[in-house]
C-alpha cells in the first residue's frame, strides 16, 4: 500500500514550477514515470502524491521535497516528517532497516521507540545526523504525550557523569543495584545490561552506535576497568 502524505501539498507551487521549467503535464509525467492524468489530479483536484511520487516530482523539477510539502504542525520534526523528507515510503524504510512495517508503524505512531542498535542505520537511511533522528524520536513521543511510555524517563541530572568521558556515557544505578547506561547525546535512549554491571563489550558497542570519539571511548573503558565508575 502506498504511503499517504500526512501534511500539506502545495499544488500551486507544483504547477508554477512546472510551467516555469517549460514542461507540459505530459512531459513531467514522462520524467517521473506517471500518467499525465495523475499530474493533473495533483495540480487541480486536491489529490496528494504518494511519498515516492513526491520525491520524484521534486527531483524532476530541481526542488527539495519540503518545497512542495509542509508537514502538519503536529508532526513537524517527527519520524514521519523525516521519512517524507527523505522520499521514502514506510515500507521502503522498513526494508532498508530490516524491520517489519508494523514495527515502523509503532515507531512513527509513538507506541514504541527504536533501540540503540537501530539508531545509526535509521539515521543513515534518512540521511540525517543521529542527533536529528534522536530528536525526532523525542518529538514523536511528545506528540503522543508519552501515553505509551508510562515508565520514568531518566534525565541527565539522574546520572553520574564520568569526568574522563563527559560526552559518551551516563550511568545510573537503581535501587536494585542494576546499572542503566545512556549517552548525553541521546538521553531518551537507555540500555540495561544483562548483568548488574556493563561489560566492556556492551559499553564499546553503545559508544560505537553513538559515534563517540575514540579518545573518549578509551578513557571511559579504562575508567570502567579500573573500577572507578
């Protein structure tokens, strides 16, 4: 099923740009592999193109997707907004990430969050920085009032920051003695090791996914091994 375009499509901008480029509807349709009647429906009948066709039209006219599309105020900066800007349908993105479309629906609907291991490839698929992706996850959760996340979200003030590695890992020890780790770059993503204390491999993996610098990662792991963390 084609992905519905959730925001506002600027049909007049499409028509004006097409005319300025000296293209007939038929010529534009040929460029994007569509029927001319479809182009007419976008320009005159209030029909929105699919995400895939939106990307094709923008490319054909030398525009950015956001020149023709503006997200709803409630979704601006969300995971859906980033995906549409990347010109990917929900199914296409799910295939790139190796997850089910149902999982994508839960992520974009604020019913679940991607985990540590999804962040890097998710950001790369959308051609955005990991921090932008993380912010979109937070915005999506805010849009849905975190209704699906009753657990307390840990904040930087809840964590002890290791001075030798201030930009890599926060640690928080709960009353049961388990340690939860997260990154100051991505405070909304947390990871609880299988054992009460994180292993070097677990910490190294997390650092890798948040693209922490080698020096900070090395200092942090040394601190962990010395038992000072």
